[in-house]
């Protein structure tokens, strides 16, 4: 552990979604806001899945790796972090699913205290009948799900009817979409909503460190 690391109270591994990597505006903004609102007390770890690394190297689009490859990539990240610092895992959309799968595929570290999802993909767009609740309900880790009220992967009106284990708490972003972007009529910007998400993440982490 370096001298700088000793200042951190916790660390979060956040995985990117299917369409954009760790250098996307959303991932950089949420990382920066968590760092800002926590006064640099929460370390955010971003990384790219293998397929995204190839996209960046070749400039050619390609589909995400199969779940076993994605999960193993996430597990490798968990194995690299400071084992003495409280750990939280999660991600945006697909990355949030992969984080859960990694919990099932590997022995959960003793320092793992919670799970964070940013825009959980409860179902494919336009296919609300194809629910993805089994994975979510297979992990009993305390969790925070930050979801836009009009997220096409799971709107609030839909999600409120689902049978979801009570180890998860929700923070609904008013009029937010899958990337937490609100309607212009709301009077708020996407960056303001990302800051709201970052504050809820900080509060969730703080509550688990008490």
C-alpha cells in the first residue's frame, strides 16, 4: 500500500456498459464526482473488458465477450485491489450484471461490503417480458441501484412491480434515462444527476463503513 492509499476509506470497482468503455464521458464523470463528493476518500477503479480493449486498439466495433470471459475479467480486478481496504463492486448496465456474476463465480473477498448498479438492465429494450431478475436475486450482498425513472431497460413503473430481494435499495433519478440524463423540462442537467448519483453512492458506502 502506498502512502496515498492510506488516505482512502474504501474502494469501488466500476465496470463499463456494453457500448462504451471506461473512457466514456459517463464513466469519467461518475468517477470524478464520487472522488469529489467523498473528498478523495473513495478510490474508484475503472477498467475495460477484453472486447473493449480490442475496439480501442483496432477502431473496429465488436460485440461484448461472453459472460464467462467478462466475469473472469472482473474477478481479475477484484484480485488486484488492496485486500485491507473495504471493497464495493458494481458497474453501469452490463457492467452491473457482470459484477454480480463475478460474485457467484468466485469466492467473495472478506473485504467486500456492497454492490452498486448504475442503470441496471432489468430487461432488454422493448422486451419487458424477458426479465433479468434471477442473477440479481442470487446475490445477497447489500446493494444500491441508481436508476433513471424512464430507463428503457427498466422504468420505475415496471420495476416497482418486480419481486426483488430486500437487500437492495433504490435511488430513483427523476425523469432520468439509462445514463441518468433527465428531461429538459426537469430543469436539471445530466451532470447534476450524476452528482446526485455520486452522493447516494457516498452515503451508501459511508453507511456500510460504520
